[in-house]
C-alpha cells in the first residue's frame, strides 16, 4: 500500500492512512498490508495550515508506488496544480490494476489525471463546487462520505477518510477486523458511504441524544425493532426523532438499524460457528428470512457465502464472544 507524498501534501491524511492500515496488521497479528510513503527522493514539505509546515522523508520512490496493490492519494491544496510526476504515477498505477484511493482534496489530483471523467466522486464538501467547476466531467457528490465508482475511491474531508479506510479493510478482511480497529482507535460508529458528510448541528436543537441513542442501540440490537424504541430513548416523538436522525446521520433510522444489524451479523458469521438462525436472533432480525433479505440487500451476498469468504474456515483464530 503506497501513500503518495509530494510538496504540499496534507499530513493528516498521510498519517491517517499509515496508522489505520498499520493497525490492521497489529490487530490481525500478521502483515496484511505493507504500508509505505512514496515520493521524490528528497524531503517533502507538508502543509497543515497557513504558515504551518514541516518536512517528511518518503521511504519509497514514486516508481515503487506504480506496482502497489493500493495507491492512496492524500489531500493537496486545491489551488495548486498537482505535480506532473504524481499524476503520471497515478495513471500508470491505475493502468496496471492498482486500486486508487483519494482522500479529501486528493480527489482534485486524481481528477486531474482524467480517470474520474464520467464517474461519481466526492471531496471535502467545502471545495465540492470548485471540484465540479474545474472538472465538469466528474459527477461530484458533496453529500457523500465516500464513493466507489469504476474501481476508484474518494472520500470527503476529515474523518470521512477514516470511514473509507475502515471500509477498505472491511472489504479486504471482513467487518470483525474493521470493527476492532474502529473501537481501538476510539473512532465514531462506523458510517456507510452514503451517509451525510457533515451534520448540520444548527438545525437539531439537541443533537447529542441522537449520538447517545446510536451507541445505546449498538449495544442491544437484538432487542430493538422499531423507530418508537429509538425515539423513546432519545426522549423525542417518533416523528421528531426521524427528522432529526436524518439531519444528523443522513439516512432514515430504520435503514441505519438494519445496517447495524447486518454489521453485527457479519461479525458473528466471522467469529462463531453458530447457525444462520442463531446469528439472526443474536443480531435482532427476528427471523432467518428477514436476516437473509437484509443481509443480501446490504452486504451484496447471502450470509452463507459471506461466512465461506470471511469465516473461521479461512484460518482466522476465533475470538471469544459474550453474546448469548
């Protein structure tokens, strides 16, 4: 996994990519990813804000990045033209089958290669209009946390890069490992890509109860099945709760609940040898048929197939579970 660095690179995205994928190695106790910063053979001057910068020395050459499995393009100041060498590295890597991942304003650099023409992408919401103006062939979705289109990934600003990194780990090695890293990093509840990139806290009068309710619900998914139960915990009417939930989270509460239950089912399918029916009960679906329907809809594969791909049969050591 190559993380590109050139003058002006955003150090937050560089450090985040290195840290998250290195954490995957630590928690799996094996080298799932070989992570390195690739750039010119000299010290790179980073940019962290006005009149704030420091140097970083890449440990691999740009040429190494062209053959990486995954190429991470961190943020660059949106008003600078990306270096030609960087753009050529991205083009060659993509042509060779490399997975290209743009974080925040890194989408501008990938868009400058022409690879995003005709595809959907996102970036930090504050600069989304600028991206659409500079690259009118790109279908910009400023409300998305992260986007995958045509094998190219892009994320919004700030912690949306973390959401995308966890999503990639989940795709590569399953939801149990991604959830473990999320908890270890004291990250917010993992969010799906089509949730809102930013919460408009000036609209809801008290947004904190929504976050408290999310955490409360995650701990008792097997006992929650209605909006009314969520709304009661948040001390709101179901109608008010539904409206505020969409404003803060970006999707309807029942859709969030079903996705949370699918994530729980994914973890149990990986960690245990329970029957599908028992997993359905422990995840709060109420029936095996309901679980099969929502699992296939959200995870894009049946639960049995998911277990064959990511379950204990792949050689992962089982971890104890306290769920009854």
